[in-house]
C-alpha cells in the first residue's frame, strides 16, 4: 500500500505547500485546511481509488491522517473484493 500513501501525500501536498506532512500527523490540526477541503478530500478518495464513501465512513477519524485514509481505502477495497 506504499503507492496508496504516496498518492494521498501527492494530493495533500497541494494544500500544505512546503510542510512535509507525516503519515500520522493530524491533517486538520495543522491549520492548513478549511471546511471545503473535507469535501475535496472525500471526492479525491472516491475518484482516485474507484470507491464510494458511505455515510458510515464519513467520520473524521477515517480522514484525519494519511495512514487513516490508507486504512479506509484498504478496508473498502477488501470489502468490495470479499
């Protein structure tokens, strides 16, 4: 899933400028993003990883860090495959 993390990092880089976001750093605590960002992030995940984010997945914990987003993608892809 290293490629997944890199894809997520690449997307986030456009919002964080020179700040190197650590995989477990709280994206929302950095002060770089606003409320519109959340919608953009959900749409990015859905489009980039060809999945649908269900209402029950719309928890901040699923989008708070690069690692959390990667885990969500992995769970959703495992669910689709199973």
